[in-house]
């Protein structure tokens, strides 16, 4: 989606600000490029926490969709995502969560701890159903289990015939900008997978690898070669010729490029010789990982009919009553005027759910889907958020 298309939608009053737009044509082309790079080297899994609004598009584009909470499972149910497409991951699974997942026919459950294992085992033995599970290997965080704990569970598998261990899950972090880190992790994981095969007789395993590929966001980053790391990663996996099936689990890298965040200029003022531009959005709606307190400049554009041609430095601030609400600390360009719109690109991942949307009880941004011959569809209106902060019971 480019500025011409956005300006046309604004002039036709088909969209409002602040808002997000997901360009599904861009998304589908991006995923197709990824699939062409990976080919048969690995499967693909979409981590829906990156953007739950996109799961209907991803349903037919990837092998699996990773769900990490009961709420995300409910979203999948509402959109009739087949249980056979779902991997139910995440910490703090309750008995009710396990029952809901099995009741919906979820394909694979991820076991994050001994407690998770016991919950799933209890359900399976009670209902005499088999569960396909991944055991999550920790990277040294609160997620997953040590290798020793995983091996203990595997060694005891004769005692729980209803649980089928079919894979290992591993994720160590996001925005990894050095493929050396991927290679090191894959070497260690490869050795662990081979150990499970040789010492415990496990076969036909899957390795769900959360690669944490970096999305280009800021000035100075390589926007021209966004697939460089994926190409190197796919080639390294191919060289291993593993006896297990690798699956790349990605969220941010899948969704980032399809999203645009729009926010309108409401006021321009000068304080102590410096220009401040106040917009109708803010940090409660836009969040770029690694922006370093708004010091780094994301891919963005001012949509304006101002033809002055002059350039000056401004600070772009949002509508929140906090000095932290700065979208860009030092932006150079024409001085905006009231009614102009800033378009922030590569905003398809996380901002829509990760930013603190309830702070100061501002309205939620509208959400749109755009694509298939320039069609625009409303996915969410500018709903009031104050109703969630009232403190009045039903």
C-alpha cells in the first residue's frame, strides 16, 4: 500500500484516523516469497500473537497456526480455523484450557512444564484419547524445560500410552539480526534431536524453531533485501539434511510488511524554539521493537498538500498526558499542518495488540483490511476503551 492509495481512501472518507490498515495483497505476496525461499526445506507456522486479525489469511498459507492463550483459541474458533491447523502453546495452561483445546480438536499441544504434562496426561487417561505433543526446550528463560527434564519425561513414556511425543519446540528471542546466532542454535538443537533419536528411540520428530527473524523498521536498515536472513537460514537448514522435520515458527517477520498505521496532525506548536507536532494517535497504538525511546526513525511518510519545500526538525507526539508519548523525537521534513496525516509503515506486527491501548481511556484505533482490487473492509471501528476502565460491575 502506498501514499497514493491511502490518500484516495482518506479523500473518499472510507477510512478514519487513527487506524491500522492490513494490505492482504502485500501479505500474500510476502508469504509467497518466503515459501519460495524455504521450499521443501522446512514447514511454516504463523505465531498469531503478532497480529490476530490476519489468521483468516494465514489459514491457507501456512502449515500451522500457533495459539498461545485461551483468548487466541477463542478467536480461532470464531473464525472456524480447523483444529488440525492449531498448535496450542504458551505458559499457564489451566485444566479448563486443556479441555477446551481438546474439545476443539487442536492438533498439537506444547508442554512447557511438568505441570502441563500432568494436566494433559490426566485428560488423556480420563477420556482415553491420544495427544500429540511438543516438549518445549528452554533457552534460559521462564519458558519451557531444561533438557534433563525433557529427557526424564521421554524416559517415562512407557507409563503414559495416550501421549505421543512428536516434537521439540524452541524459541530464544525476537529481532535476531545475526544469522550466526541462528546457526549456533540450530547446531545445538540438531545435536539434541539426534540424542533423542539415538538414546530414546524417538523417530519422525518435528523441530518447531522460533527463528525470531528481524523485520527492517528504521532508517539505515536494509529495506531492499528483507529476505537475506531467511535465505541464509533456509540454506543452512538444507545443508543439515536432518532426519527430523524442521518447522519455522514466525510472527513478526510474517506480518510486519502488510501494516500501515495512520495518525492525523491535530496541532502544531513551538515551545522554546522547537516544533512539536501533536497527532491523534500515540505510543498506546504504535510500537516498534527497538526504537530506543523514539530516537530511531521508522519507515514513515507525511501525507500533505504542503508544497513549501522547506525542511525543519520536529518532534512528533501523541495524545496521551505523559512526556513519554513521543512517536519520533527528531523528524526532519516539511512543517506539518493540521489535518495532515502521517503514515507509519511496516506496522503489521504487534502494535495492534502490544501497545498499551487502555492507557488514558482513548478510543481504540479503527482496523481495516485492504486488497483484492482496492477493496477496503472494516474489521474494527473506533471503539471506546473507557468502558474497560469504569470499575462498575455488571
